[in-house]
C-alpha cells in the first residue's frame, strides 16, 4: 500500500544535503550540498513508499542561488548510505536522512541563477550524472555573452562546464556572430567566484558562464556580415574570434563561391579564406559585378535610350 500525504503547507524545506562536490558552484549547478526549498500554489504531495515529493501550480525549487520554476516539480529522493527511510506515520520530513537524486520539471520550465537562464517545456536534473537535460519547444540557454538554442534537446553539464545543443542548434556569440549546426557543443570558462551581484546568493559566480570554445558537427554554417561559410564540422575559439571548418567547405559571398576542404574564418573581421591541403584542389566561381557599366554615365549617345539601372547592356 502506497501512503500519500498532502502536506498542509504550500512550502517544504528538503533539508537533507546532497553529496558535496569538490568543485566551486557553477552558474546553473544544482549538485552542490545544501537544502532545497520547494514552494507551490496548489500544494505539495509526499508519497512515502515511492520516495518522491510532487509540487503543483507555480512550483518552485531554490537551492544555492539557483531557482527552478515549472507548472509541476517532482523530487525523487533516497536514503543516504546507512540511513533508513522514514517509516509510515513518522513525523520526520520527507528528506530526513535522505538525498535528492533526480529533479523533474514539467511545463513552462525556467532555470535561473544570478546571471544565466535556461528554458524549455520539460527538464530532468540527474544528480548522479550531474547533468540537466531540457526538451520541448523553444529551448534556450542564455549567458551574459551568448545565446544557445536548439530544437531537440539542450544538455547542461555544470561540473564539466559544457552545454550540448542537438537539432537545428544555433549560437549567437559575444561579438554577435552566428553559428548553426546539427549539434553544437559549448565549453565554458571556469569563472572564479566574485562579489555577488544584487539578489545573488553568496558564492554564486557574478560573471556567469562565458563561452570558451564551440565545436560544431553536421551542416555547419557560420555567417559574417559579408560571407556565409559552410562545412561538415568546425570549431570556434571565443578568445581569438577564429573559426576553423573542415570537410566540404564552401565560402559564399553574393554570387561568388569558393570550394575546398578547410577554411579559416575570422569572425571579428568577417574575413574567410580557404586553406590548401595536400592532394586537394581549391575551386572557385567568381562572377563579376553586374550593373557597373549601367551605373556609370555612358560616353556614347545611345540610339535606343538608356538601359534600366542595374542591368547589363
């Protein structure tokens, strides 16, 4: 028989600490030790034998400066090593002597720290694997410098300082350049703790996540103000603003196109160039500017009138 208890208050402090991690707190990291405060407008349900807590209606979980909000939150917990589970009829809190190992969020999910923001329809935070996986529509991870979006899933690995966007992935970099690919893997710098900004919890990194390197796989496309560069895979370094594309590379500027196997793109200056590789030929299609003659005053007197601007004679 499963005992279900509806807690009489709409707030619950899951007081048992998670296993402490040896690394400093990350921007959207829920794996660090400390209590989790859960609130909900439609009540909180504790299912003892299933070892889960369900919060419904504007549900919110707050821990170490990170806030998760959703229509519904499910916290799955278990006894810590050497600690028995709360017995039926016990007055202990649901988390007495236990630890959360999985947090599930459904509906209008938003995850926020002092600087970073993630959103989607659904989210699962696996504490054992230290990974957040978001699915659904309009997936987005926003940092002070970049915006990462995807169609199929968005993963965030705080202890690895890594994010993975799958399906129509897109990142807008700090210098407002854009990278598209089937899959994007972003690696963030390990920002040191700074004095907390207003409304930030103590110890939260004030600078948030800062992208250091982006790896792109499948149908890679980089857009600069003057060119579009495509390839099979690539890597972008934020510190230098340089990107390298490999495999089936095409550089397109207007009607002109260069083809090769490798390209170097300076995303800050917008300059892209092909790199010759042993045994590979570089090909190009160069189309002269049309309309230049028509744009200049004609020296001869036309017998049938001037051509239309922008067309060749």
